[in-house]
């Protein structure tokens, strides 16, 4: 149903966290996972397949 509601041409990132509560904060591991998903999605949309080597 969410795919039907998306009317734009660009993809949308949707994260669904199961077993999430309303506790006092997010564990560091979950925060890292969230940022990895966001940055990965952004780079993928920009067409970047590989990061430059340092």
C-alpha cells in the first residue's frame, strides 16, 4: 500500500523497527545501523558505487 501512495519519481527510504519501545533512548548499535542505512541509501541514489580510497 505504501508503494501506491508514493507519487514522486524518486525512491523513498522507509525503516520499520520492530520491537521498538518508548524507552529512554536508542542503543548505539541501532543508531549506527540507522545512519548506515541513510548514508547507503543516499549514496545509492547518487549513483556512487564505491567510495574513494584514501
